[in-house]
């Protein structure tokens, strides 16, 4: 199959009534599926990210990563995929998100080296892929600032408030013991 874009064609539609009244309209048709979609640069996209230095998310405009030989048959969708063309696993999703149609937001939630693809697709299903590699390093002490990557789920809800009564004598000294211990309900990640 040729990948040369097809030129827009004009067709004429003619209607004739029983009384021989004729109406001719022209219809312009663009056939998609012959477009060529490719990456705009062979240069690798790679980020080294130290959590101690980069607290704010980074956004990449993925629409600039691809060239389309036929702008009439536009890119209709961007998707983040694994290098095996599968859906991103949860540990990737916590760091990388496609927002506002064509922006990849990179957040430092999990430490590690991540390689994934941005898939661009036209309405006709023509696909192209760009690889992005991100190395998220821990802070200087080897611990991530973000130690909790998910919101905990409680077996039972913790108390909204705790009342502590302290008994003091006439001189303001605490009597009856001053120790208080609260045990939180169990939480799981």
C-alpha cells in the first residue's frame, strides 16, 4: 500500500425530480489512511530526575514529537504504552500521566528507571511511536521524599478527635499520671 497522501477529490451529486428539475451539488472527499506518520526527531528523549532537586512535575508536549504527511488526516489520539505496546502498569501510572490530550506530565512518585512509548494515531489508524526514558533517583539520603505512593485504606476510620483530660492539683501539678497513648487503626497501602 502506498503511503503517499491522496489528493482531495471533488465529486458531483445530481438529483432529478419527476418534473425534470435538476440540482447538481459538488462534494469534496478526502480519503485518509495513506498518510505517513513519523517521529520528528531520532534524538532520544531522556530525563534524569533527582527527587531532591525536582519537586514540581514536568510536562512534555507530545504533539511536537510527530510529523504527519497529511494534515487533513490529523492525529486523533495519543496513548502511553509499555515498550511491549501494553497498557502502562500501576507503578508507571503513578509517575506518568497523559493530560489535556497531548501533554505527558512526569511526577516523581516512585524511584526507578522507566522506559515507555508515546503512541500517536490518526483517525485512519496509522500509528507511530516515540520512546521516552526517565530515571528518577532518590534524594541524597537514598530515601524518597514521597514514601507513600497510594492513599492508605483503613480497616476502620481513625478518630476524628481525641479528648484528653488532665487532672491538676491546686499548685498546677499534674496528678494521676500524665501519660496518654493512642493506637491508630491498621491501614494498608
